[in-house]
C-alpha cells in the first residue's frame, strides 16, 4: 500500500481534502473527484488501489454501491462518514476488497489541540490495509481508536447526537428569549461564554451536514431520544420544586461520572 495510487471520492470536499492532503504529503498520487470534476468517481476508483469515499452521509451507501465493485481484491476501500454501521456494511456487501471504516472525530478546521485528535477505525475485512492506514494516521500524529461499527454509532448518538442537540436547543432557547445577544454577552459568565462559542461553532457548520447528521442517522436519533427522556425527567424535577427529586437526579449524574459510565442505560440510545 505504501506506493498505492489513491482515489478520494468527494476529494473536492472538506474532509476529503484533509485525507487527500495527508496522503499526498506521504508521497501518494491522489485522484480527487467531486460532482463537477472531469474525472468520474468510477474512473478514479477503477484505476486506484486505495479508494476512500467522503461524500455527504445520505449519499454514502449509493456511492459505495457504485465504486465498491471496481476496487480489486487486494485493494482497500474506506470511508470517512460520521456514522459507521451502514457504510461498513455497504462496503463489505458491495466489494471484494479489504475494508476499513474511518471517522475522524474532528472537523476540517480543527486547529492545534492539547491532546492528539482521534480517528475512529472500524476494521471490516483484511489485515494489510488496516495496518497501513493505522500506521499512516499514527505517524501523522493522530490517535487511532479501533471500534466496532455498531458500538461507534451508539457512542456517537451521545457524543454527536445528544451533544449537538443540547447546543441547538440552547440556541433556540436564546433566540426565543427575545434578549439581544449583545446583552447576553455583556452579562455573560465564563461558562455561558463557552456555550455561546460552542453554538457559534456548530452554527458555522454547513446546514446540510448538520441536518443530515441529526435527522438521517439512526445513531443521532437514538441519542436525541435518550436526551429527551433525560430532559423531561430533569425538567419535571426542577419545575415541581421538589428538592428531593432534583437531588436524586443530581446524585445519579455524579455517580455516572464517577464510575465513568453513563448509567443507567436509557432506552432508545441504541445506534442505528
Ligand atoms: N465536516 C465534518 O466536520 C466531518 C467530520 C468527520 C466526518 N465527516 C464526514 O465526511 C464526509 C464528507 O463531509 P464533508 O464535510 O467533507 O462534506 P463536503 O465538504 O460537503 O464534501 C462532500 C464531497 O462529496 C461530493 N458530493 C456531494 N454530493 C455528491 C453526490 N451526490 N455524488 C458524488 N459526490 C458528491 C462533493 O462534491 P462537490 O465538490 O461537487 O460538492 C464533495 O467533494 C461525510 O460523510 C461526513 O459525515 C465530516
């Protein structure tokens, strides 16, 4: 794989450019395709040993069905989609190639961070391709975490689904409060300033990406369903002005974090 030609389907996009740049820096010839490139996805895939699909979530399975059969048996087919169960299943079903699912747990504009950025790696088929991409990512300074696709999606239901939902809900609540944002900023606490930064960063994402991630993946819907149950329990305890109920929930949260688990498991948080 070390001198393989690589095709990045969606290589004109943000994460596709990240991956293409990373491999070019290691000396690989990388073909990038988009909807308007002269080079078609099928032609790039058919002539490359490594093929990486990095298209919008809702297009991923369809593109895998088109390019998967064109990758040779000793080739490597990968994707960068934010959910993993469906793409990995589609790659295995539509190709004889080695298969690895990837999910960079950061956006294309991620700046320097204190700890290394993580790429989730879902082994699909074959060892050589898995070893190669793991080594490539590690030597570029990324933390590589190996995880099974279903477990990845279940965790992303919380890390992305519930987390983004909480941020969006706060944004909606702020908008509907009728208080101008300049006033809120003027009277912000440090923690509220962080919340505003998070909202701005999330709303800076392309609408289509966020919409697809939130509404079209079972993982996010599962996370949001669990979040809603938690919010309702917390709202009831808060609005009922019953200190005991609130305190019980608070203890439950403390215990969950101390044990480093999200317990008890809430029905509906299963990934899709
Ligand atoms: N953005 C993130 O923070 C992030 C982080 C981790 C993983 N991901 C995943 O990375 C993947 C790509 O996301 P992105 O943010 O890089 O998106 P993006 O910037 O919109 O790029 C999408 C790419 O797919 C191509 N494309 C769009 N529709 C297509 C279609 N119908 N057929 C073929 N190609 C099509 C686009 O071509 P054009 O140039 O013609 O538009 C572009 O090259 C997604 O699966 C997402 O879940 C994103």
